[in-house]
């Protein structure tokens, strides 16, 4: 049976997205489903991360998709880095709304891990942005 369990952040983590020790960071939290190899996160984006249009800045969208994809690797206990992140910006993403971030391992090949991710509003199932990522295992 699949179920999500929290990914516990390290107290001294300085990561901008998930580091609890980073005073300027987003302090995001995540959960992981080991059976399904999926990660999930919930985040309400503050208004100061808006782009010129008043919607979520494209760079922050990229950060969120990269971060949720990386949490699949964290859940699998594989130390890896992003090699490639291809993003489809499907619709403008509002700030100050509850978002759901989801990622899933699609395939592995040697040291390569292929992960698909999406961002959507908590209130709607339609993806607002999606990505395909390639992570490389750096534990050699």
C-alpha cells in the first residue's frame, strides 16, 4: 500500500528552498511515497516572489519544479544533482494561493534518473507548469 511520509529536513540545511537554517529561505516541507517513488509538497507562495505581471516569477517556478524533483532523489536516499530541467509553463501561476507540487520517478538508466513534476493549485487538478528532469547520481 502506498502512503506519503514526511521528509525530515536536517537542522543545519542551508538550502534556499527547504533549508531550515537559511533565514532568507522558503522553508518548504515535503513528503515521499517510497512504494510509488513520488514526492509531494504544499506551498503558499508569498507575493514578494511575483514577477512583473504580478504572477509567480518564472525563475521561482523553475526552482519549485527542481526542488520537488530532487525530493524524489532524497526519498530514495540517492545523492544526485540536476543535469537537465525542461519546463513547460502552461498557465500563469498566482501568488498567495495554495499550490501542490508533485514529482515521480519515471525511469532509471545507470546513474541517470528521469523525473516528471507538476505544479497545480490545491483547489484544481489542472497542471499550471510541468517539467522533465534528469538527475545524475554523484555517489560513485
